[in-house]
């Protein structure tokens, strides 16, 4: 077989045809792609100058205060290159798995049985030391925050009052520049601080307390994982944060307090230096993900012993592609109301013939040796896992302490 990395890089450099999902900076807009599209949504595909983003260097040892942690503005220009490398290595993994160029025939079987029971046994065995959680809006819906794509209740189905050209325009950087009002009205409605963590968030915290959580990757900007007490270095906010804001013209930084005041005064925040628009550092469609995402995904995913995917439709790239970056034997458990991230039936059939690995979750493949779905509400799924793992007492302690904190405030 040809050198797989070489083939993948030929695809990347345009010498071979790239799968549509892998087009960084794709010109496909959410409007063209549609919300059901598995294509690269155009979200998160453009360029955001990493030197203008608040970032901290990673360190597992760091236990700094969360606010301080995110206030370091220490990204150098060279991070542009690392961003690029991270993105390219992610694309290579994706393409290699998509084209089945990974070169491994039989994959090591980690789970005794491919079921929730099998996953629980694996966790109990002590062999599973590094769990990565990947989350989306579904872990926060029970807190009262709508997700994006659920029929009827999803945010993108309920934005008529804003008179948007297409629902995702609310998070589209070009639309924002021409009409920022809808975003700021929404920001007021969904402003972090008004909601409490869900049992799913507490479950992730419990994984950390048990020493099993390597990292939590979230697409959410509601900060509920931090409210649930996860240390900052354990969390990667792939789609950014409300904690800091920047002027989109001169890049002057503004604090969360400043932005909050502007939002609640119904102002369109404008820069005190240059009158440019000031935008919270959440990642809009066509903007780049934070540098921290690209740094950490490269070192974390090869170490992963178990991937827990919770409450996400896995439709937005590059986040969705992360599921392909774990080792080919690494079990993946999806906890969601519906199946997500599965290979389309034709690909599944082809890959079933070729190997048991491949892109996407192989939930319906006869060759599946590692992917499990726990379908239903995330909170129920987490509580079920807690029961099966005999962690009930510790879980209740966390929940009780959170209620005490509420009363104290
Ligand atoms: P979506 O709305 O696309 O998907 C949420 C998934 O969670 C769906 O599969 C739901 O069925 C499921 N779900 C909802 N509530 C649930 C619950 N209580 N228990 C279990 N499952 C539940 O949200 P995301 O995948 O997070 O990006 O969307 C990804 C990105 O799309 C967002 O970060 C946002 C958006 O465009 C930006 O704003 C840049
Ligand atoms: Zn400015």
C-alpha cells in the first residue's frame, strides 16, 4: 500500500480529490450547507488571528485560578504555524480513516462485549485511565438552554423574530459585521450565569475526581463545566468563551464585566479606542477555533483510552472530526437522544468489507468492535453509568455540595 501519509497529504494539497467534509475555509456557507448537512458548515473555517485571542499554554500541572488562567495573553506568532499543523494532522487522520489508509488490518479488541456493560467493565478494570469527553448543546438542554438543531425546540428553528436571512446568520461573522443586533439580543437571553449545571456536567466532574478525565472538549459557551468545578486546564472550549471580548477592528481586549454591562444595557458594544464593534470571543462561523484546541488535541487524542461523546449532533467541523483522532482500538461511547457521527450506509458497507476501523462511529457495522450508543437523555445516561459503576455515593455528594453552594449564595 502506498504511504498513507503521503496519499493523505496529496489530498490535502489538492493533488487528489478531498472529501467535502475536510475543506478548511470552505466557501460553503451554512445557508448552502443547510443545518442537516454533514458538510463542513463554513463555521470555524476562516482565519482568526491567534495572537489576538486570549490563551494559556497548556500544563497538566497548572492549577491556577480560572480567571487568571484565561487572562494570559501569551500567544506568539509561531502559534499560527502550530494551529496549521494541528489542523493538517487532524485532516490527515480524517482522510486516512475515510480512505482506510491507516494500514491496520485486525484492530485490538479492548471491550469484552460491545455494549454499555462492556464499557463499564472496561472502566472498572483499571485499564481505562484517560477518558476524553466531547460535548455539545445536549448536555445543557436540561438546564433550560436550547440546543441548535433539535426539531421544534432547537435555536435555529426559533429565530424568526430576528428576521435573519438564514438561522445560522446569528453566528456568522460577516452577517454580524453588518447587523450585530440579533446576536446581542440573543446573548442577553442566553447570558452565562443564569443557568445551573446538569447531572451530565456533574458526571464529567466526577470523572475528574476519580482521576480518569484526561480532558473535556466542549462546543458549549455556557461555561457550565466551570460552574460544576472542572479546573480550567481540563476544559477545552472549542467554540470559545464569553469570558473575554475583542474589538474586531483594533483587537483591544475587553473584560467580561464590561461586555455584560453593554449587553444588559442593550447597547451594541463599540470600542473605546476606535469605535469598532466589540465581540465576545466565541467562535463564529468562518472564524478559527482557539489555538488551545489545536495544541491539545494533538497530544490528547493519541492517549485516549475511552471517548465519551455527549449531547452533540457532530455536524460542525472541525470538532466533529475529533472522533477519528483516537487510536483505532479506543472504545467510543455516544450518549445522545439520537445516533450521531455514524458513517453513511454506503461508506459503512465499503468499510465493513475493508476493515473494522474507518471514519465515524461504526454503530451499525457488523465489524464494530468498539462503538456503543446509550440512546436517550444525557442525564439519564450519566445516572445509569454512575449506578453501574457503583459511584452513586460520590455522585450524590457532588450534587449535594452544589445545592449547598446555591443556598450559600
Ligand atoms: P446540536 O443542536 O446540533 O445537537 C444537539 C444534539 O444533542 C442532538 O443530536 C440532540 O438530539 C441531542 N440532545 C438534545 N438534548 C439532549 C438531551 N437532554 N440528552 C441527550 N441528547 C440531547 O448541537 P451541537 O452539536 O452542540 O456552534 O452543535 C454544534 C455547534 O453548532 C454549536 O457549538 C454551535 C452551532 O452552530 C457555534 O455557534 C459556532
Ligand atoms: Zn478598536
